[in-house]
C-alpha cells in the first residue's frame, strides 16, 4: 500500500545519495527547518549541532554519533541536534576535511605529509603503520573541531532564536484568530 509504484535501482539510489533530486538548496532549507523545530532551547540546539559538526572533523567515521552525543551531553546540548550536526561531514566534505586534518596534523607532529615520496601512502604502508596516517588526522581533526565548535555555535544560535520567536508569534496569532469574538454585555441572546 505504501510502496513505490516504480522501484528505483541501485544506480539511481546511489546517484541520489550523492546528488539529491530535490537539490542542495531545498535540502539545506529542510535541514534549517528541522533544526529550528527541535524541542529545545536555542543554546541546547546550537551546542548540540556544534558538537556534531566538531566531531565530523575527526576520521572516526563509525563513532561520530557517539562522540557527538558525548560532547553534546557535556555542553548541555540536544542529542538530536548533535545527530543532525554530523551532517557537516558527508561524502562531499570528507575529502577536504580529511586532507586538511592530515596536513594540520603533520604540521603539528613535524611529520612529512607525503612520507618522503608520492608512493609513501600505499595500502601496505598503512597496514604496517596505521598511526602514520591516523595520528596526524586525529590531532588535526581535534584542532579543527576546536575551531569549528564555537564558530558553528555562534552561526546556529541566533538563527534558531529568531526562528523560534517568529514561530511562536505565528502560533499565537493563529490561536487568537481561532478564539470566538467577545460579546458585549446585554447583547446575549436568551430567554
């Protein structure tokens, strides 16, 4: 009853995962509405979203939600907003995030980014020495997360306050319109 009439194949599903049919602008507006309607204070929403965005800077893909929840809990933020904040790390942004975190981490540790040659980062090298890649990415990602958290918090808190205030005003106006008009004394119908 609730199934699609025409089933999409794997190719179309994969294409829409990387390039949504509705477009990125509509996806961003939907995400903005979703964040603004979360049942929390603007501080909690901004702290949660910033926590998810900050954790997205690390290379720990399977742990983004859990780490985001932990940081949101410490910052007294919304767990739902933390889950939505991890959207900052996505297939479009991960290559740039990982490259920047690796370069920053190499600069912090004093390691050579290319390990001496362009052939240095082979699968065999990474299997033998996983920390040669993971350590710089963790350090660089942590530093990037420390910068992203306050920037995201400031960028989210004010629009959420404005969105929630306007939404409350619209709801109050709609409630006043639904109320019956008051009657003047002595004009009631009755026996």
